[in-house]
């Protein structure tokens, strides 16, 4: 790493590259940076020459980022975001955080575990207002203008910066009444003879993939109730309708109270990712975003709150 890595020339080149990547043309990038498109093109060419790689494919109609360029863009935006975050954290005690924070939350998890905590955050930050939207569907937070989102599962969008809060541990459970009537499955293969309550929003649906030590088994489940709403499935499990396969966060209170019992406790369903706090990489985080990020990370510092309710 050379000492002049962030001199004005390099900074100008990086700014030009990021502007072209986000705007899709030299003209639009020039408009954004208030520079002539020729200046933007020369700075990008200089950056490519310095690095020895092609960052953009140019044609008479468009500019398209290469795979190498896309990876560099993601890393640069992440690095710049960390710089801004460090600066804002340094001044966080000087001025009160103020502004509106738009959150996109998964419906069931948001209602069960985030909504009850929001008053604490607002009490600690009286200058902040929150707009919290809930949905079982994955929303495009960039297109819809959200500052932050909580997301469960695999992340594929390279335009996002993600902070993992915890693993997504998934279990099997049923009511004591169901187990008394239909028996306790002893192996994953036994599940094919049971009524399974299935969440339709998973990539693996209708398969349940189970793990134990180094073993893995897949079961194609059958059931009388399939839904994209987790709480609908939980209500059915509590009523004794069948065996529920879902995130630990959904049924942890009922497992702790004995309303539900774990099925095949030595086995775990595929985690399908984790629980993440995500934000757009294309804009620097506001003080409200950093305050909420620090606050929710502190709530998960000792593990997810639902994991503290039962072993």
C-alpha cells in the first residue's frame, strides 16, 4: 500500500468509477459530479491503466461494468461506508441524532421481536422518528427507499451492505396433543407419515433438509396446510394440526412454556442463511442508521434474544 493511495488523483478516479457504476453512463456520471463526460472517461481510463484491469465495457450506446469492476465497486463502497461510519461515531456524542428512519421488517419476526424493542430505541433517541413497514416478501430496499431492513435467509444482492446478527437456526416442533395422538417421529424418514406444516417461502420447498453431525437427509414433506405466513403455521401447530418446521425465533416462547415440544431434537433443518441487518451500499449511512445499527447489534451481542428463552 503506497502512502499516496488516497491523494486527490486517486480520489478523483475512484469518484469517477463509482459514479459511472451507479449512473450507467459518462454523461450521467458527469452530471452527478459536475464534470464534463470527457473528464470522467479519462479518469476511469487512468484508473484502469493503473490497476491493469478492465473495469467497464464501453460501447456507443452504453457502459457496462465488468465482473472485476462489480467486485471492486462493492469493496470500495463498503470501505467508504466504514470511513463515514467511523467519522460519525467519533461525533456521535457531540450532537443528538435526529431524522426519520425507514425500516423494512419481516412480518412475523418484526412483530414478535423488533416491534416490542422499538420504544426503547425511541426513548434513547428522542430526535428520531421511525417508519416501520412489515412484509413476508423480500422488498427492494433501494427501489422503495428504505434506510435499513432486517432480512432472514441468503443474501444475493451485491448492492447491499450486510451485517450478520445471528445464525438462522431452524427446528421441528409439535404440540404435546399431536405427539400423543400420532406419536413422536424417531428418524427423519418418519416425517413422511406425518402432517407437516410448511412455509412456502423457502427455496427448498417442499423438501425439509435435516442435519445431524456429519449426516444429512432430505424429506419431501406432505401436509394439509402450507402458507407464506409464519404465524398462521404457528397457530396450527399450537392447535395440534401437525409438525412445524420453522425458525427458532417463531416458536421459542412456546417451547419454553411447554405448549410445543421439539421433534427430532438432535436434528436441525437447513439454516438457509442468517439474520442480517442490511442497507444500500450506494449511499453513506446517516446518523440515524448508525444509531439503530449499534442499538440492534447490542441486543444480539450475547446471542439472539429468542435463544435465551430455552436451551
